C-alpha cells in the first residue's frame, strides 16, 4: 500500500493524489536513490525494506512539490536551504546537516488547510544521512520516536525546464501491528496521510527561504 501526491498533501484526497504500491513510485525513486535508501536501512536498522513491506503495519507515501523556479538559482544554494531543514524539527540548523547529525522531529501541521487548525504531532529523535551527489538525505528514526522504525528520504531535482522539484518518500512499520494487525494497518494509513501534510508544509518553508 502507498499514496503518491503532487503539489500538496491535503489529507491525500485531492485529484493529484492516488494509491501506488510500487517500490519506486513509478520511477520517481531512481536506482541510485533506492541504493542509498537500502544502505541506510541496512546500516541503521539492520533490516531491509522488503522485510518491512511484508508487515501489516507497513506504510509508504510519496510527495512532490515545486520548491524553486529558474535556472539561475544554483543547486548549492537550494541545497543550503533544503538541508538546513531536513525534517520538521525543533529549531533550524545554521548550515546543512551532515551524516550522523541528530535532531528531534516534531510537527504541528495545519491539517486540511481550509480549517486553519494546527495539530501538534509528537515525534522523536532522528539521525540524518546525506548523499549530496544525489541532492538527497534520509532521516532515520531512533527509539522512542513514535514512528520507529521508519525513514524519510528527501531529494530534489531540476527538470528540463526551469522547475526544481522536491520529492519526499516515507516508509516504515508500526509496532502496533505486532499486537493487532487490523489496528496496525489502520495506523499505517493514518501515517501516510499525516506524513504528506507534514512534509508539504516543510516544502513550502523551503520554497519561501529560496
């Protein structure tokens, strides 16, 4: 199971969202990015994503947003703002994060946008992993993060035109599925929705900074 949205999460209900059960979200996650993601999951969790996919509590989502327009904007400039905000965290880094840096992930997304209602969401510690050659980073959870074990991989790419797209892929399992499979599967679907909202707002903050 998975959800893929373009230009905004919005509870994954608008016309630019759809279900997508593929590992690479129809080619958006390139073989190089898959290799990076796999290496982090092995190193950090001693696991692999194929194992996660068999869990009833597995969740996955993919979000795409335009964060910059114009070929005159250097990729390093975009990276500076992008990697200063690797996740919704307490505070912002003065410089791009490096592999091994840690943050406390917390969020209060404005759910549904039209409601204007910020919803505080607990998070927890994450470790950042960087592959600047791919303009990519991975946030990997550490216990007692509420979504441990799980990862967020984020990267950006300049299109043949002038747009720069930011991609977010979230994956993980919910330990609740070990106790109650139906409840675990339900929480996994909620995770997909909430993740889309959280990282949509982060993308908008990066776009404003650029």
